[in-house]
């Protein structure tokens, strides 16, 4: 494939060719361009939703265009998260709310719309160029395990453990009190200690499983055990022997690159291998600053592209893609892996039952299968523990990956 802006080169070419401009040169495959891809910086762009057969689209291209909208500009708008560069009302954690997104407002958040467009586009290309050879891709499944609380009761330190007992007692949480007692005094396995089970499932299914560990001092939002705990360090090392490991940057690294660097260095000192995978805790993303900070630390894969308070496709795609920095107008080496669903969104925010959650995850998985995309789920070691509010979720996870 090659690109040219010279008319004589385009006319002389005998193979398949597409014109992407304001006007066609003849009867060739023509897509009328929108101004977006020819502008610098970010502007307040007017979006009018139309239909391409049964699917929503925008940036209408007129009757002379082979397809009725500028598929390239529309895809760029969604993939680049253009709307998140524009002013918006932040939530309590300084995040972009899914309800403000174009996809949510127009009912396609739960569809990988760009991939759907691409498949429809391919069908038209095959009709126009029947000898055109194209590559078929295969459906992939990636399971992310967030480890923000490695244990429910164990290794919390004397003060936190005593505080937990006292709190359970006065709140009349007798089951919790009894379970805490059994775990602390080694009569029972900690309900969040599901790592052997998760590794076993990975071996049985062959599903690519990634574990993201929180490396932070205790804060209101980071409540893991101490990073100096030999038990925690040993666990990270043992998981790293069987699965891929990444960093879950703590809550307050959001605007603190120095803190982020320290946490990355700490995890590297534990695993003794270079770290290049990351996933934002609480999914705190600020475009383009967050990704610029990751790039400065040579992190090349990020798994934060999704929402904590909704399910679906934040960038309207189920295909990993490279982050494009609109401020600098460059494609970066940071690859973004969009996830479709998280256990917390379903159980904690949306209040779905176990059965409803299983149906929703299956529906999203089927949407991805239709376009042979990459289906990525986010679970926590605690949700697979089947304890408390997560009763039944061990079965959900097992059913989804098997």
C-alpha cells in the first residue's frame, strides 16, 4: 500500500486505488474527506449522527462518495478520544464520564463500531476489487486480573487487623468477624488469595492472563498491604513465573510522574525484569498527559481504555491501537488495549445479578467475535474469591474463560 498526493501517479497506477479528497477524479472508489484530518490541534467539531444501513455514522460525505461518510475521520475522532481533549465536566475522581461520550448518547457504546465499519468497508472493497487479497484476523481473548487488594484479612498489620475486628463487632458483621478470625489465625485461606486458582485456569484454558499489581503506600484509595511485605513480593514473583505482570499505578500518580517512576522501579526490583505494561488505578486518564508520562518511562502497553462505571468500548473499537497524541500530532509507540467489561462496573456500579452479568459479558463477547476482534475482560482476584458481595462470581469468571 502506498499514498500519493500527485494526480499523475494516481492516474498511472493500474491496481486498486481510492481517492480521499474533496472531489473525485473520475469513477474510482471515492471517499469525500471531512476537514478533521487536515486540521491542527483540537476544535469544537459538529457531530450529526446518520445511518449507514443499520449502523450509526457521522461526518456525512454526500451522494458522490462511495460510502456515505468519512470513515477515516470518524474513526480517528473516536480512537484518538478527541472528545476527551475538549472541555468536559469531571467526576469525583477527575475522570471523563461515559454518559458524556458520543457513543453513549447515541446508543453504540456497547458495539465496537469502528470494527463494524471496517468489516462493512471491506465488503465494498471486495465488490469493487474482486482480486484484492486481504488478511483475515482471529478472535483473541485477554483476561486482566487487577490486584488492588491482595488479601482481605491477612498481612494487614496489627493496627489495621485490630481495627477490622472492632469495626466488624460494632457493625454486627458476625460472618465477617468469624471469617477474619479464621483467616488471621491460619485456620482458613484468605478469600482474596485466588492466585493459584487463576494460574490453574490459565494453564487449562490457554487464555492470555495479565496480572496488574498495585505498588503503593496506604492511602484512602490505595488499601493494599505494604509493598515491603516479603509475602507480597514473593507472591508477585511467583505469579510472574506463570503469567504476565504489569503495574497498577496508585491513585495519586495521576498528576505525579515522580511517584509513578518510583512505583515502576519498585515493581521492576521485585520481578527483576523490565516493566512495559500498565493500567491506571480507578482508570484515571487525562489526555494526553497520562500517556505522555507512561511513554517517558518506556511503558509500551496500556490497558486502561475503558470505563469503571459502564461496560462497552470507550474508543469504539475492540482492536489494540497506538496512541495518537493530538497536541503533538504524532503517533506514539504506546499501544492501547481496549477492554470491554469489568466486574466492578457490573456488580458495584450497575448492580447486575450474577446471571445478568454473565449474559451481558456474553453479549459483549459475541459482538467482538462478529468482527474477529480482541475481547478483554477485567476481573479482580477478590471477585473470583466468591466472598461477600462477590458470591457467585467465581462461576462467572470460570464460565467466561472456558
